C-alpha cells in the first residue's frame, strides 16, 4: 500500500515498482552473519525499487522511475560467484508502478516532471520503457554527469541505455549540472555525487516541514551508524561515504525533517534521531 505524507500544500507519496534480489557481495562491509534476518531463503537480500510522487499546486513530480515493465534474469555468472545454488530466477522484478500510480489517482499524462536521482537501471525504467516515453507530458530531468559515466559507455542492448536513448530521441530530456536545481515550487534537487557522479537527492519544503528523498545516497539502514558499509555499484565508495555522512549529519536530530529512501524495506517515511549510542531510524 502506498504511504502518503501530507504537508501544507504538497503531498509526497511512496510508491513501489518492484524489487531487486541482491547477493551479500553487493554490500561490502556488511556482516550478514551478524544480521541473520536480512537474507531471504534464496540467499539474497530483497530491496524495493521505490519511487516518490510529489503533488503540489500545478505540478506532479515523479522521483525515480523504477525497473520498468520487465523482470531481469539472475545472471548465471553472478549466481556462481555468489555460490547461490539454485540460482534465483530474477535479480530484479518490476512493473508495479503504473498500478500504484493509478491507485494514487494519477494517470501517466498527469505527470509533469520525472526526476531521476541517477541513471542506474532500477531507477530509470518507466521514463521510456523500450525507448518510448511512458509519461507523455513529462520532462525527464537527470544529472548530466551520469550520461558520460553510465549511458555512453554501455553496450547498445543495455537496458538503461535503451531507456535514456529513447527519451533523448523523444526530446524530453533535461540534463542538469548545477549544485542545486528547482524542479517545482518547493521542490529542489541537490547534487550529491559518489554513488554516481550525477547523483541528486530531492528536498521538498512546505511551510516549516521538509522531506528529503535520498535516492541511493544512503543504501542500507545500517549505514546510519557504520561508515564501513558501502554498495557494490558505488562509482566512488569514498566519495559516496563523504556525501552520505554529510547528509546524515544534516538530517540527524531534526524533528521537522522526514526522510524517504529508495531501497529500505517497508514503505514508511522515517526520521533520523540521535541517542547516546548513535543515530536511530524512527518511523515518521
Ligand atoms: Zn538504486
């Protein structure tokens, strides 16, 4: 079920497109033996592919576009490397976003802007599945540096490349390269490189409340108090850590700030509290 956060004039809703099934090797530094509940029976950690809808006066912004209408088979060589036998069927399943949008009362033509926090395959899917834009009236914004880093070098059959080339051919792309950029009134993206060079988080401000949509700047809840956990697809793990620590320090102890993450389990919004033993996630 979708979860909405109603502010004064803006509503933020968490939607889920599907899930990824990741072997422990995707989380360098995370001791899965010490957290036995994390892995499913197929030996992988299941994370949602979450998107967020931001609805305000005259705008409907979708932050991230999920995996899209497809399931990605689990690569045999990855299963072998991770010693998963039998191999899971899929590494990513998508396809739920249109139904979730409809349940929220939003049609594809209602979306005015799609903002992609970065250009990994589990964040761009519905921008242009198979190369054809799914949201006919939406501009698609993304961090320009991700094109050269992730799309240009990818093979022609790469899923994210097909999506982004299709969106480019349709003339809907708007690359951004500034430290901050306004997406809509009260909705601002901040450049937060590290996970990818063109990664942005999105900050929604309404009255005295703020919502931070953190994309993949924070990838796992345990990163809140552990600087030793990274993510396999971090383009620059050291830079990602610096960016994450600056972000978490900015969010910690703020009662007026709510955080929405891309890949944490559940579909709740959270706050970052501060206690004697360290920082804590609490449900908003
Ligand atoms: Zn991701």
